[in-house]
C-alpha cells in the first residue's frame, strides 16, 4: 500500500525522536507527531473510508505515548504533568479519556521553543537575504569585469586585423616584380657565372704550371720559359749585334709585371688549395708527389732529443716534421696492488693545450686526447716493453708508480706516432732514483751520494729501466689506390681512411687500427704493415743516435 506524505513525515519523526537528547526539541517532536497523527486519522478516501487502519493508528499512538512518557520522566517535579492517581481508574479508561495531559509548565516550554525556532528562522532568513545581496553585487562586479575584458579583446583583435592587412599589402607590393626586373636578374646571374668559370679555368691552368715548375725544380730541370721573338739586324759578313735600345727598354719594362704576376699566381694557387682541397690533392697524386713535395710513401724527417726536462726522471722531445711532442716520466713511491704485490704501475696521460692547434679551444679538452691516452697505455702494456717487476721496491709494501705525461706542442698530423716515439724515448732516458727508509718507516727518494751516509738505502745505486720489445708505429692515409705514409694534418682533414700499424723490435704486429672510410683490401693492409716495418728500422737508428749523443754530452 502506498504511503501518503503525512504518514511518511510521521514515520521519519518517530525514527529520529529516540536519538534526540535535547528535551526542548524532543517536546517539539512529540507535539508535531500528535498533530500529524490527528491529520492522518482525519484523512479519508473518496468513498468516505479512513485512509489508514485503526491498527496503524494505535501503533503510532503507542510510539508517541512512549516518547511522551520518556519526556515526562526527564522533566523536573514542578514541570511534570498532573495525572489523576486514582487506583480505581483502569488503564483502558485513562487511555480513552486522554492520551496524556500536559501541564501548564510543559505548554510554556513548548511555546518558548516555538518562539525560539521562529527567531532562528527569522535570523536565517535575514542572513540568507544578506548573502543574496552580496552574491548579486559580486555577480554585477564580475559582469563589469567581463564587459571590460571583452572590449579589450575586441580592440586587440581589431588592431591585429589592421596590422595583418597592412602586412599583406606591404608583402603584395614587395612581391610584385616586373618582367624587366626578372630579365635584369637573369643577365647578372649569367655574367657572374661566366666570370666564375673563367676564374676557375685560369686558376687550374696556373696551378698546373706551378706544379710542373715545382716538379722540374725537384728533378733538377728548369721550367720552359716562353720564347719572346725580337728582331736583330745583321750586316753582310758581320756577326749578329745586340738588340736595339728600344728592345732593351721594352724587356726591362716587362720584368715588373712578371714579378707581380708571380705573386698573383701564388695567391691563386693558395685560393684554389683552400677552396678545392680534394682536386688539389688528386692533381698532386696524379704526379706521384704530395703537397709538401714528398713522395707518397716517404715519412717526414724525425728527430729525438733526450733529457729535455731536467726535473723529470726521464724525458724526451720528439719532432715528426712540424709535429712536436714532449714526454716526461715522474716516479713516485706507492703501495703495490693486492693482486700484483711484486709489480709497479704506469699511468699515461696525453695533453693537448690550446697552443698546439687552432682547433683546440681554451677550457675544453680535445676530443682526441683521451683516445690517444688509452691507445698509448694499451700499446705500452701489451707490447711487453715495460717489465713492471723492475718497478718493485719491497714486495707487498712499496713499488714505483710511473706517471707518463705527453704534451703536444704542435699538432701537424700523425699525433699517435709522435706520442709513441716520445714515450719510448722518455722511458729509454729514465733513471730510477735512490730510495731511503726514514725513522718513521716511510720511503722517500734521495739524490746524489749524500744520502748513503745518513739513511738506509733500499736500492744501492741508480739504474736504467730494462726495456723489452720496443713498439713503434706508422700511420698511413688511404685515398683510392694511393697510400700516403705519415700524413700531415691537412692530408688527414681531406682523406677519410687512416690505418695505424704498431710493430715491435722483432717486427711482430702489436696493434692495427683503422679509422673511418670504406672497407680496405687485405693487400693494402699488408702494404701498410710492410711500410711500418721499414719505418721501425729507421726510427730505431734515430733512437740509437740520440742515446749516443746524450752519452757524449754526459762525458763532456
């Protein structure tokens, strides 16, 4: 059966009343419940029948009575309802007579509660009105702000549209080109193009003349000079006479333009060399000569000077053409590693300061420096040149740490070759110093013979480091079918493929590295190895000569 609105409100009120602790509100709940019960009992259907059964009315009435009894029990004595205490009146009669009689105090309390609720409702209505007014004022201010923003946006859009239309007009005016202007541009382009081709052809011809003149000078022959015919007068039966005075003056006047044309020709050759490096190189290679007048497989002159740094235990200065390397070895006492207690250690560092090349910037290390450092360390350790056991002082307690620092003073190609030569020469010059034990048990180096009387020496005399198989290298640049030994920095910048071959004193292959370029044939690799072996022999002679020169200097 469907419940009407009055019955639903009554049920909700009866469910909420037992949880109410405020006596005033509970009294209000009881009064309201009775009113709703009366309304519910008075409602009828269109047929005149009550809309709710008497059993339901009795159930709701009992619940209301229970709430009223709870309220009456919690009221003070002066506010409790007055009931008739006659024992002869039965419960049914009292129930039929009146459900509950409220005292005058209870009515006053109910009246006061209603007044308080009315005041609260009035206060809430006032606050709601104030909030509505404030909200209305805020909405009006927001509308004003939105209106001003809308006007600003419209103004900005109008300005942007005006600027866009103005830019479109300017662009349309600038893009309009007449046929005459196009014709003029085409003529200028054709003239510049023809002039450029003529200059290139003249430069190429002058370059070939320069190259042929250089080849003739290298072979001892002079270039053919252009013949200048001049008229001579012969008398009958007389010897030929010298040219007339006018011819001499004309020849003297032609001398100065010839000198000027020679300087201009050199400038044109240099411009062609910089603008077209690959054709310039290939023109030389076609004549089997390089840009610095060397043969293709000829290395640059090499010099080695030992003892270049007096503060180091071993040093050397190596020059490979214009490439210069300074290597120094400094020894320090350290504790040996646990895995090799009877061996010393070697630390390699390759430095490229900004003075060595314009490509090296201050504050930024060169990218190739750590690569060369790692390659040098690998070659020195894998070749067997250094016996690390010779660097041991006391097994498990002290050994030498050799710091090898290589400084590139001038970078003009074949940096690894020059660095390896200087490193080998520095270790050849290395002399292990005397070591003494102090009172605190620490080891330190001593110089001369003064320390022998004051301290206990670990090693009795200075000695050279015993070197094994000495590794030496050669870098080759591969361009098509040509092999260029010991390339310069200019040749390295033009040619992409480079092969570095390292062989030891027994001509055994220690290392082979190929950088860049396409796949190289095995025949070319073998040819590079053969050139490296020949280069190793010449470098060995240079090292021996430098050692002899140092010994001569020491004896003197």
